[in-house]
C-alpha cells in the first residue's frame, strides 16, 4: 500500500515538470540565446562489451576402434633367366725385364776416373750368382794449410763374385773378393822447420772368401740354425801380413711362447810376427720371452781373449726389456750388455789409413753398456728413436801423431794410447717420408768421455750429426743431399806442449741423376759444397770442392 501511494505521487510530479520549465522561460525576458563552443565536437563511440562464448564438446564416451584382418599367403613368382658368363682366364702378371749388366763411368775435377761394372745371373727360383768390379782413383794434388802443394794419390780397386742356392727352406751362399788400395802419406808437421814433405806410400792387398749355410723356415716350431766360415788375408807394402780365420754359428727355437737360442763365434788373427797373434772365442746363450705388448730377453756372453801369450776371460750380462704401449707409436726400452771389441791391423787401417805400419793394439773391453730410450712412430710416415747410453770401457785406444825419423819429424804416422773410459752418449734419430717421392733421415749424437789418465779423448768429437734427403721428380730426376757434421776435437801436439784443437768438420754432398730411359742415365755429383777444409786426422786435410760427372747404362 505504501509503495503504490509513493509511485502515484512521483508520476504526478513528473507530469508537472515541463509546464514549470516552460513557464520559467517565458517569464525571463533577459535569457541569452548565444552558444559558446569551447572545443570542436569530437564524437566517439565507446567499445562495446561483447560476450565471447565458444562452443565446447564435453563428450565422456570413448569409442575404441576394432580391426579384423587376415593374411592370405600367396607366392610371388619371379621369372629371370641369367645369361651365362664365360670363365675368367687367369694370366700371370708379366715379370719386369731383368737387366743383367750395369756399367757406370765418370770423371771428376781431381783427375779421378770412376769405373763400375756389375753382372747378375738370369732369374731363377733356386740359383743366384753375379759379380762386380770397381775402380776409383784420385791422381791430383792437394794443398796443405801452409799453402804447399803436395801429391796425394789414392787408388781403390775391387773385384768380387757371389753365389747362392736355395732349396727346401735352406740357403747355401758363398763369395770371394780381392781388394787393392794405394795412397801416400802426404801430410807432415810443417810447423817444425826440420820436417819436409813425405814421399812414402802404402799399398794394401786383401783377398778372402766365405761360405754360409742357414735355414729360412717360417714355421716357428722348427729349429732354425746358421753357420758361416770365412778366411781373409791382407798384406801391405812393408811386408806385414795378417790372416783371419773365422767361424760363426747360431740356432734358436720356439717352445710355446718362449724362444731359446744362442750364438758361438771363433776368430783367429795371425800376424807376420807370431807374437802378435790373437784368438777370440765367445759363447752367448739367451732366452726370449714374448707377450702381446712386451718383450724380455735374458742371457750372457762369455768371451776368451788370448793375445801375446796371455788369456783374458770376460763375462758380459745381456738383458732387454721393451713394452709396446701404443701399437708401435710409443715403445720404451732398456738394455744392458757388453762386448769385446777386436782391434786387428786390418780394422785399424780401415779406421785410420795412416797408422804406423804393423801397429799392434789391445782389444777394448766394453764391460757394461747400459742404454734406454723411446722409439716408435708419430704416423705411418714419421718414425723416431731417442736413447741415452752409458758404457764402461777398458783399454779404449786413441790416436796420436808419431814420427818415424828423428831427423825428419814429419809426425805423419799414428800410434795409440790407452785409457779406461766412462762414455755417455745421447742419440736422436728421425725418419720422415711425407710422400713417396721424398725421404728424409736425421741423426745426431752428443758424446762425453770421463778419462782416467789422458787429458782429452784425442781425435774424438764432442758431437756428430748427419742428414740425408732424397727426392724423385717424376721418376726422371733424382736428387740426393748428404750433410755430415763433426764437432771440435783435441789432438796431442806432436812437438810437445799444450794440446791442439781441430776445428769441426762440415761436409755437404749433392748428387743429381737424370733418367733418360730405362737403360741410360747421366749423373752429376758435387762433393764438399761448402769447400770447407776438413781434417778428420791431424795434418791430413781433405779435398775441397769437387765435381764429378758421368753416365750409366744397363743392358
């Protein structure tokens, strides 16, 4: 009731409002009819709020599909008729033509003719034989350090024959040879006013023969053995002769993973003076143990040395241990052994041609030689070997200059002095073959001598190094470079007083060969490229720069 009464009152007031407004406007005569515009009219439409309702499916029923299938196996027939292929005919690869003769002729700037002739027998599975003859001589002079020109003739000739028979995994071989060498004692002590150049000469004639029988069976379970018998005789212009009769034998056999073996050796050096004869006998048994990556060898060497009416017995240990850590790339090893180093007259002349005629030298005993190092390869083309060596040597000989005529002190012969030495040596070697046409070899040694009595190790350098490089240019031009270095050396002063120092030796040789065809070629050899005055032995300088040219032919 209350609400209806209020609603009726409100409706009556609303009907009266227009009439009140109109009466007020008519009654005000001062009403202004001007409109002031404050800013331009900018109508806007506000954003409408829309209801965004997306339909959603809320179906809780899930239907699982079902499949029903079956396999009806049927063969798939393929019709293919291959065409027959004729059988391949195996044809043996043709062997390259075997040239049986080879001739090499040359001449150089030191008036030095060169002649070499080689011959081999026809190709055979059982027989091999051949021979060679060589001659080289230097007929020119040589300039000493005091600028004096002296005659320094040197000739070398050799003839040799060899043969081999192979049958049933056994090899019988034999050879015979003759060598002749002649030279002059051209050096002399020009610092002594009483000395004059020598006209003495030396001539060596050597002949010998040897025979060897060995098995070459690759089956490790069989007994392998070898034996060699040899004879050699040398005589010089002074009527001094030396004969050598030698025998060497060895055998080895595998038992499971152990290898047993040994060697025996006998050498008899006879001299024109019977009191200087020397007999050496040695026996060396050993056992070798092999693993997948390691190798161990244990043994000893017994040596009997009979010389000048006395006998000396030597016992040397023999051991080796190596371990292949990384498949040939890194192999550490350590060894200990020893040996008796013979010093026959023929070997002294080969080492130093100007020794005193008939010089008799004691054998050196390497009582212990301890070495250890690393070897292996960096890659298939680079290999290395680094080792350190320590040895204890009794009666090591060193060369000193002697005079045979007090009235003419030429000092152009060499005698020896002895000392007990502890030697240390560091050796490094590297071989590189970056490509099939290029081969490089580097080798270096550092040497130290701890002397007991002598002031210095006479004529022994503090270091040695050599390098060889071989390069083939399209198999047409072959280049060989050789470099040989030796350190400074102390020498005993033949006039007495303070020792002398020889400068180091530097020798570089270059060889070039042009292959014209399969039969003919030409060569050019340049010796001592630096033209350095080398002294390998005191008072005996070598030739400086030399050039040799020649040709070779195969037929």
